[in-house]
């Protein structure tokens, strides 16, 4: 999922990780300025990326 703002990625990551499991915490990685990977409480895996335009 591509997010447009810091606030959006923080909000979505927080909601998805509530009751779930963080696979990669939100942060800067060589491939992205801000990225996070989480498995929600239903077992669905989500990768979130901040799109800096």
C-alpha cells in the first residue's frame, strides 16, 4: 500500500498492527524513505510505503 503522508502511513500502520504482528517496523530502509510490514490480526500481510513526491 502506498501512502501519501507521514501521518497516513503512521495511522494505517498503527491500526493494522493493533492485535497483529510487526514484521518490519516503520523506518528508513535502503529501498524506501519510510516502509513498514505488518501482519494484521486476521493473518493478512501488509507492506506500507511512503510515496515522497
